[in-house]
């Protein structure tokens, strides 16, 4: 089983939400995410938030964790930690992109937190898929023809090789100050990215064919 967190970005596609969440997913709504779950006809397993942005919680009979608005973690980060407490390491976060840039950036940062705790996290919308890549080999299957970008994250640079890409790299060092990793294209259904040192954020554009 995987845990799906529905966050509160105003930029969310309800039909995409319906089609992405599976019957056996463990669903956490982070604050306003419960509004989107209601619109999609999805019953959450638990609702978490300070409810400062959404007060009309219509899931009164569901398990709810109410947070103090004056807290250190965001509602989404608290939801991630609850997911780990309940045994989940595969975490998909919907409704985490768009809206305020600082909220989006904090959600991207949360991917590194998930990795450091031993999990695998993905930010997903109908347009983009974002992952944190630590040192190791990473398979990118089923994305032939899709544009992708890769940037160092939480470090000065990342040493990387690509295979199955329009612009292949062999142990190339991408610096955080030079965004040369933008707009590559997968040319194979089984492409590979290898990180030798450093960390990276991988952004796959799903809206292009």
C-alpha cells in the first residue's frame, strides 16, 4: 500500500485526483485537501491540519488531528510524518504544486525529508512529476518523449550521467548556479539517471507528448 496526501494548493484538477487515487491507497487530507477529497468523492483515512485556510470540514466522523496554527511544521509536513508513523514509506503528494511559490518550494523540500527517513516521495499533478534523487541509479520508465529537467538540490553541485536522453551526459557536474539541466527529453521508455555525488530534483513534464 501507498499513502496519498492531498494537500491544499488552489491549483488542483479534481478529475486527476479521482483517477490517481486507488481503492487501496491510505489517504491523508492536509487541511484544505479535505475540500478536494469531498469534491472528488474520496473518503480520507485521516484529516490533519490547523484549518486556518478551510474551516468547513464536512468529514466530522473521520479521524482528525487538529494542529495549533502556531507550529513549526506545515500541514503537509505533519501529514508526511504521520504517514511514516503508520508504516508507509511510499508517499504520493497531490495538490502540492501551483499556488504560492513558497508553499510549492516547501513541498519540494519535503521530498528530501522523505528520502532521509528512508522513503520514496513524489509530487504529482496532471502536468508534472517531481522526485528527489539521492546517490544511486534511478530508472525512468514509460516517459519516452517527455521533457525533463534536473537540478542540484541541497548541495552546490551534482555529478550525473544520463542514458536514453536527447542530451546524454557522462559523469557531468551540474552546478546549482548554472541551470544547464533544464529541458532535456527522454528518448527511451527505459531511460536511466545515475547520481554519483550530491542530490538532485527531477522534474518530468507530463503534459507534453
